[in-house]
C-alpha cells in the first residue's frame, strides 16, 4: 500500500510540474495533468503487478520505475497537447469574433 501512495504522490508532483512549466497553463486547470498522471501510473503499476514483476526480487523495482516514468510522460504529453489545442481554439474563436464586427 505504501508503494501506491509513493507512486501516486510522485506522479501527482510530475503533473503539477508539467502544469507549472507549460506556457499555455492558463487554458486548463492544474489538476488535469496531475490526475491523468496519477491514473496512468497506477494503471501501469496494476499491469506490471499482474504480470508478476513485483514478485521476483530481481524485477521488484520495475513496477516502481515504470509507473513513475509513465506518469511523468503522460503528464507532460497531456499538458502539451491540451494546452496547445485549447490555445489554438481560443485564438481561432477570437479571430472569428473580431471578423464579425
């Protein structure tokens, strides 16, 4: 159970850092990348444990590391994709409004 808490906190921290560094962070909330990172990291942990990688002492580190890496990657990807997409939509919407008048 301690492993899950540590993995979730680490993934949440990666999500918070990804939000803070993104230059389009004003287009989405701070919880979005953190929540997606936590969900992805815990899903990876469940999958690696289901394959039995945590049972052997030689591979017991794999669920920890893979989960944290997956959480970080998903957090950065979510912040980048959502931020750019929403920024482009807002610019397009603003241009359409300005062209009406």
